[in-house]
C-alpha cells in the first residue's frame, strides 16, 4: 500500500496497525529494552536504536509515503510537570521535526505525517504547544487536522489520544475524507478550543478529517482475562482483604452489587491518593465494573499498576493485570512476543498506540488518500 518511517517506535504497534500491506523503511527508538521487543516481532533490518537528536537525514533511506511519530508524552500529560514542548522528553518533537525539514529540503518530503500523543497536548501552555506544532506543519508545506480517538471504541480500555494528521499541500484530498464542520465523536470541545486558538494563517491549513463510526465493540474486558496467567500470581486471601479495606463505602458497595448480580464480574482497580474526612492524604482503592479497563500507564510506581478484581458469587479474587492482558488491551494478537520481565512488558504496552485505532485511520484516511494520488498519477501518465 505504501512505505513508512516509524519514530519513537517502541514495540512497533503503529507498524502492527498499518499492517503487512505497508513497508517499513526505517524505525527508531532510543530505549534498548523496547528495541529488543521490536526485534523479537519485526526483525531489526529497519531499526536504528539511537536518540532522535543524533539522527540525520542520511540515516533515512528512500522516500516514505507516511511518517508516524508517537513522541514522548510525559511533559504534556496531566501527571507531568507542565514543561510541554520545552521539556526534556516531549521536547524531542523538535529534533524529529528537524529531520522532517531536512527531508522537505531534500525533496523527499513524506506525503503524510502523523503525530500521536496525549490529549493534554491540546491545552499545554494554554494551547501554545499545539499551535507550535500546527505552525511547524503549516510552514513545512502541510495542511493538517487533528482527531481525538478513544480506544474504548475498539478495545475495552479507556484511552483517549490525540492524532494530528498532516498531508502535503500539493495533494488533492478526496471530498469524502474531510468534513465542513467538526464531528463531535472525533472533534470534542477541547480540540475545537485548541483550533480556535490557532493563528489565522494556520487555520487556513486546517482539515476536519472525517472518519466513519466503527461498529459497536463486542469484546469486553472480562473476555480478555487469563484464568492462569504466567506473568503474575493471584493474590492471597489476605492480600485481597487488604485491597478491599482500602476502598471507600461507595467502592465497597460496587463490590457488593457485583456479588449480588449472580454473574462473574471482572473489575479493574487503581490505587489513588485521596483525602479522608479529616483532610489527611490516604491511599484508596477505586474499582470499576463497567467492563472497560482504565487507561494503561507506564509502571513508574505501584499505584500505576492496574489490579483486577474477579467476583463470582461470594468469592472475590484479585491480582495484578497480566502482561498478556495489557497486550490484548492494546489490540495486539497473542502471537505478539512480549518481554519476559513484567515491568518491561507493562512499560512497552502502556507506552504504545492501540493497534485497531491505527488500522481505522489507515483504512479510512491514509490508504484512500494514497490510492487517490496513485490514480491521479496514472491518469496523468496515460
């Protein structure tokens, strides 16, 4: 279908989403542990393990139809310190963009550039970081637009993410790929507010990308649970009782309701710091039984690791979510090779992009756009 470069590649989840019809010319990540997972699944002929700051245009072979970059989110997330694009990690967008400018200057500009990050990008520094990205794309000769896609439309994980899709100005974009106005499902209020803050010149380059609503998801979180996981162990009854003791009355009532349902109920639990009735900070366990997992995060601390709670009648069991379950929540097939170390596997999946989301974008924007350009070139040559 097309060729691509994948930056900040991690375990190659964008590659998995694009699919076998796409040819990877180059992949890059600086994390050696993630690179090991990439090699285990894709080989290493296209992979260069290095800081993006050290790369040059000469490192990039051929001409890519598409460049995918899931640049680091830490400085743009709600949990980050608010450094935004000036931060050490999220600021790696700029050396990445330097490479894109080099390709443009060398007449090797990719037809499409796709940036993926957390939704905090939209309001980071009161929208100035989002505007800076838009300005870079605009000055580079690209029309661009953005979508917010919640992975819960495709997999049982609550994971809204921002996707900025930029297309070369010279490309003719089929009418069916863009809308005249924002669509609420893909262009929520925070995205529309960020758009309104763009400079007038960049607004003229804006595209309201159009996507069909996917079929209703049929897989629930409980469908993905392993009965006998190998990467984690079930808690002892005492450990489960301790977890339940950390719950507020509201959350304990959710557990009691699950018991009364008479069905096998699978919930997810996060440990969070809350204030008690005396204003003291205490760690609380908060459970949800809506058959959707909370957003996977990288396991920087114990509270970020998701715990599952299985209720069957009066029986309650608990344990950490398994490595394979996190992979399933990212839309990865069970033949995807995961790191044997639990934290490394959790870090790999928690940092990744959800595979079916990439496929939806590819099927309904990237591939039709490239097919249209190919058809036009053939007609011009005839």
